């Protein structure tokens, strides 16, 4: 996210002329979009190479497996471009470099158990790089699916296993209609104040989101003032993000997204997708992303992928407002205006 003196009118003129990406480069805003402090990373796919320089033509000195956790000891902003908008490379353990789009920025923040849930349950967020769920609340129980950093899940109750002296959060996945158990140290319960609306004093009709698919950029305005901008990943070829004018009329803080049963190829199954603000009836949404860091490259199935913190901002800033105890809200005809070019 960044601050800029560009107005909404300026943005729309640049988009219509097809020159927004060039203007951002001249203003050095493109570089600002990639500068976030990172100290730890999680490898998103298998076989990610470590190079001796920030270049795809450099010597490969190692390969990482999926979900390997690494220390990020530096960032080189002027390496080879991994996509049209990202030339940032991470230095790993002071030994070599890998393209940042392959590495999910994570933290390891262990939590103390919280025994006080809201009556209807409470949203929880994973605070370590990843954790395997269990089908029963025991350390050696059969494993369920793996949950990743900043994914979100609805906690239904706290379970204390006295034999093991272990504490678990029981989550419910409405997509598969099944309970899973998460060790309490891996998840924080999201307090209600983090789910309250942002800029609630600004009329909804004064708020608008503009998406430029060419520049892979999401920008939000209050009136004519730019208040948010973030590089995104929109729909890839064959599953493009629709263009036009929409509204963010249905939302959910945690959504299990999958096309299993509907697709024969390019199947995805993503539990706990955070901060989803849907703008079509086909499931296209702004949402947080825990499976890549490659913003600037169209690679989704129609949604607009964002870093989780950016998606959370839009979720809280847009209408309709979703109360903390509501898992999903659908209000056709309402919502904040979205223009996609």
C-alpha cells in the first residue's frame, strides 16, 4: 500500500490511455508496492532453486522442497524480473538468492490459549508458517489437511485433552462438513475490534475500487482521494477476471475455495481463504492469498489475489458490513462499487 497525490480522475485517465503502468514506473510507485519487511519465508512449491546471484541465469547452489522454512536475510530489489512488475529477490541465510514470488512471507508467533469464545464461535487466524490439523484432539491422532500462515477458520469450541494436557481449537469446515482440530499455540482468536468497519463515517457511495488488469493494480478511493493501492494477481488466461462494474455484495472472512467436482484439470482446494469480498455470483472475489507471493502475474481462476493484510483492509472498508459472529453475508444489490478495466 502507498500514498500518492494521484486522484481517481488521474487513475481513470491513465487506465483509459493504457499508460498507468508506465506512469507508476516514472513515479517509482511500482517499487514501493514490493517493499515490505520480511524475515522468514515458506517455500510455496517443490524444487525452488537457490542461486548465487539474483538472476535466473546464475549458478544454482541448492533446491528447496515445498514448505521448507527459510530465513530471509536481505532483499535485492533490482534482480531479474520474475514477472512484469516484480524484480525483488530474497537473500536466504546469507548464502544465495531466490525469486520473491516463490516465497511466502511468514512469521512464527506462538499463541497462548484463549478459553473465552464468542457464543456463536469466533474467527481464528494461523500465526505460524503452517500446521497440520488433526481429526481428533490428540497429538498422535490422524492428520487432516495442512493450514498455512494467515489463513482463517471458524473456531467452534476449545477442547482440553487432560490425558495429554493439550489444548485444541475445534474448527468446522462447512465445505466438507467436517470438524478438525488445531493446536492452540498455532492460532490466535481474532478479536471483535479487528472486524469492525473502517472509514464508517465515509458514505458508501463515496467509496470505490478501481482495478487495472494491465497494471495488475487494485486502488481504492474515498471521493477523489486515493487511500489504498496494492499489486494483485488477477485471472490467468482462460479464467480471466471479468471486466465491468460490480459491487462487493457478498463477503466471508473465511472461505473454503475449491473447484473439485467441477473441473478435470487445474484443480484447486484451498481451505481457509481469508477476507473474501465477492463481486460476482460466479465466485470472483478480492481475497487474501497464502499459496504464492507472485503479485503482478495473472494466475488466479478469476479472483483477485492480494496479500492477506491488503484483503483484510478491503473486507473491512467495503460494504456490506459483516458482524463478527457472521460467517457469510449475501446482500444482492448492495456493496461498494468496483470498476475493472
